[in-house]
């Protein structure tokens, strides 16, 4: 049932309640000016990992809480309201929650536009404390600041402790490796014609930078993920700026001032100074907790090389959470620590629940040593397989005395309802990852698991106006991230 709200807006009953409570909240703050704690939650992952869908679903679920059985404060009836508030940092774009939610729920339902740069959203959670404290105090408020940023930006951390020649030698060797060489042909030609020791000429610098960026994009399209500098693929609002107009060059015999090589070196240093460091200082170093999303099924479907490369990229990304990996970051962070890290295998609705344990194990295996080291640093870590928005239903069919576990959903491109048998995920994760690590440019070995099902894009589901989205374990993720702060 719907009512006209005080500002003539169509409101559901849940909205009414939240609206009234927000009004009471404002009045109370005005009288008492009480202190409201804030928690900054980072959400990251490589492009396509599911960040936008995850944040949209998380916020929508907190505002309409009917589907949050595993979120303890809600299950205990202590969650009172959740409302969007103006964000605290005026120079950071706001996460376009309403646009993304409308895309998912509108008449022609579609997945929202993916993350391209950093954005932020503040949601105030009003709750009653548990146990003894509840009788002594009134309701409390936690401001949850969600910070969405591309995982590719974390790949830039190792650049800070490197100089240009060191980085360039590494990048050139990588581009010449058998796996990447086929994607670097145009870049190799441009490099062959360049004279690093000759006088800098801007059109040449621009052309080199453009062909290096094109090579990175070719790699990206071919399923590679460990691609840096991160802003070349996700420039945000820095597209075309000089700090992004550089490329790796071999060191010339004589690197006179004013040479192309010297100019590239200066721009590399500028990139570190004006792009990489400010991101870590302004955003990363202020996070309290972090969600890292991984499209492990997509990587599996991409074959051994893609899985190996995503695993490498994850380990490079997670270096940012490990103590002692960058002297600069350690000094910047001081005693500050991210105290919880949640690794999420996204899009678990592509699998029957029988397989969710194996999916979480795959992500845990991919994180391997990196996760252990983060834990060693004092952060609690957890890996979960979830679907932020569940687009499929499960189905069992008997065939020849055997029960097959299927998932059924509407295919996005032609709207057809299809049932998919995803098969079994491999149980021997270390063996699978060893195969992925040793994969060269060639074809996948014959015993590589067939995971074409992971490439299917199911259309987003219909979800009732007054409920949060259907999901798989989004509430368990919320419980891990928030429960102790809403105690
Ligand atoms: P981002 O680049 O990390 O922001 O990724 P998005 O959140 O935009 O997700 C990329 C795509 O993955 C979406 O367009 C959907 O097709 C798919 N996707 C993300 N989350 C889910 C999910 O929970 N279930 C399903 N079935 N698909 C998802």
C-alpha cells in the first residue's frame, strides 16, 4: 500500500517509518548535539567483479530490511532505520545509488553502469544496543561511509617504491613475454621507432602513451588483470592529463635533460606524486574495513592463464593491506589498521548452493598467502560466496537415477528462460592454481574445468517495491562487516 508523504512523494510504509525517525533524529541532534560514530567501508575489486551491484544491493537491503535474516541486529529487531545522508567529503563524487537502483528495478530492468572511478555514499544506521546497555541509553546511530573504488588503483602501490627505469624494464619484459606478446604488436612497433635519447616532442610522447594504453586494453580484453599503471585503464577524471601521458622506454646510452626518456621519467614521478599517493593518503588510509570482490567464476571460465593472472593481480592488490610491503604506506598508515577484510566470490547465483562451499574455497585458494598475511597484521578475514542480486532459482532434475543440480534464469541478451547445469567446481584448488600458474600462451589443458556457464549474463530479477533485492548471503556479509559495531 502507498501513501503520499509530506513532500508529495510516493512512499511505502517502510519509507514512512524511516522518514519519521529521521525527523525525530534531526530534532534530537539539534537539542543534544550528540556524537555519532562513523565507519568507513571500502569496496573494491577488479572491473566487472560486481562492486556497483554489491553496493546498490547492500544499501537497498539496509533500507528495506525484509530479506536480512542472517544480519543479527535485524534478526534481533534492533535495527530501527537506515537513511541516506549527505556525504562528508564534498570533493568525492556521490555513489549514484538511486540511478543504479532504478536501473535494476525499472520497467526495462538492467544491470547498472559499472564502477569507473571513486565514489562515496553515507548511510546512517539507527539501532538499539543489545543487552544491558539498551536499557540505559536511547537508540544509537552509526554513519556508514561506503567508498567504492577500482581495484586497478591498488595495483599502483608497488610503483611508489620503484624508479622509472626499474618499472620500465619490468613493464617491457612483461610485454615481451610469450603470453602478452600477441597483444603488444602495435606497441612493439611504436617502441621500435622511438628514440628515447632524442629530444622530447609531445606528439611522440602522446602516441607512445596511447599505444601502450591500447596494449593494456588488448590484454584486458584477453582476460589479463595484472595491468598497471592502474589509471591507464580507469583514468577517472584524469583522462588525457600529462601525469597519465607516459610509457615505459629503455634507458638510452645518454639520457640528457630534455630527452624523451627524461620527460617520461618526470611524468612517471608526477603520476606517483599527484595520482597514486593522494589516493592512498586521502582515501585508502582512512578506511576501517574493506570488501574485496572477486569474479572467480569468470576467471575460471577465462581459462588457466586468466585465472593465474587474476590470482597475481589479487596478490598485488592485497599488498596494500599487508604490513611491510611498502615503506611509504606503512609510514602513512602508522598505527591505523583495516581491522576486517571480507573477500567475496561474487555472482554465486550462477551455481547451485551445493557448490557455494567450493566457490568460497576457490577464492580462499586464490588469496592464499595474501589473506594469511593480512590476518597476521591483525585484520579478521573471511571469504564468502555471495550473490548481491540473485538472478536465478535452483532446480533439481533426475536423470538416469542421478540428481542434477541446475540453476534457472532469464538470459539477458534474448530474454529466454534457460536452465543451466554448471557441473562440479574442482575440489583440488591447489592443483588447479598450480596449473593456472604454469599456464603459458597456449590452449587450456584438456582437464581444465568447463565453466562456460559463468559467462552467461542472467537478466536482473524482479524485486518487489517494498523489499530489498533477492540475494545469496548478502545478509551474512553484512553481519561480518557491521554486527560488532551495532552491538
Ligand atoms: P564493477 O565493475 O565491479 O562495478 O561490476 P558491476 O557491479 O557493474 O558488475 C558487473 C556485471 O556482473 C553486472 O553488470 C552483472 O552482469 C554481473 N553481476 C554483478 N553482480 C551480480 C550478481 O550478484 N548476480 C548476477 N547474476 N550477476 C551479477
